[in-house]
C-alpha cells in the first residue's frame, strides 16, 4: 500500500528512523493495532520491534480461530534472526485468525510492517494502555534512549514529522543502533 504522507508521522532519534501511521494505536510492547471494521483489529509488529528481533523468520499461534483471548495472554511466538519471543495479546476478545500470507512471504513483516506484514486479527477491545501515535513517539524516545545509554552512545535528538522527501527519514532503511532485545524476552539465539 502506498504511504499517505497526510496519515504518516516520520520519526528519527539518533540513528533510528521509521514512519508511523497516525491512525493506528500502539501497545507499549511495540505492537500496532488498526481497526479494519468495527470491533475487528489487525495487529502487527512495529518497525522498532522488527529491529529488535532481526530479520523475521516465522511465527506460530497457539490459539484457534474463535478462541477467547485476554490481554497479556501468550498466544504464540515469533522468531527473528536475533531472538525468539512470545507474542502477547494486546486486546481482549475472540482470536480471528492470523496472516497466512506470511507462510509464503515472511519478509513482509520486515518490508511492509504496517500493511501486508500484519500478524493476526482479534474481534474485541484493545488494551486500555494502548496509545495514539504521539504517545508512541514518547515510548520510542524512551526505548531508544535506553539502548543508547546501555551502549554508551548518549542520547539522541528526536526529530518527528520531518520531510518525507529525505529518504533517510522515510523509515525503514537507515539504522545502526546496537539492539539489546528491547521489549522482547530472548528465548534463544537462532
């Protein structure tokens, strides 16, 4: 799907850049949620989360379609080049299925994180702690600063909403922060 600049916020802090759809909700655990029809939420990993995991390899869900799920429940796992992590539910309701396209094209999670690279859908209500785009920018600032302080690089200046004409700020290509695993519990190296 083409990027709509009117519905996109560009973010850069230190050497991490991304784009954030402004009409999405974001969980503290770096998942995004998009209401695709009333009460039906598509859920995926933010670009920050995919950076922490490394190149996406595969995922598996341990719940069946129609099964009742609750916030914080482990519903599956995701494997990246750097880590294997549990997928925690960020909404309460009925599991409505997963993105079967990822079985053949797992690279969509990395290349098209906010559109075709979604993970699963849920019919229900998002976690009340989910934030809008501006709230997520604050969470990103904290996460990037934590990584920088652990790596000894110091704090970076935040640049939000910068020009989409500058390709280094369009999101998904210019990163050199040493990743520490971020919000993901490392279960093992691949």
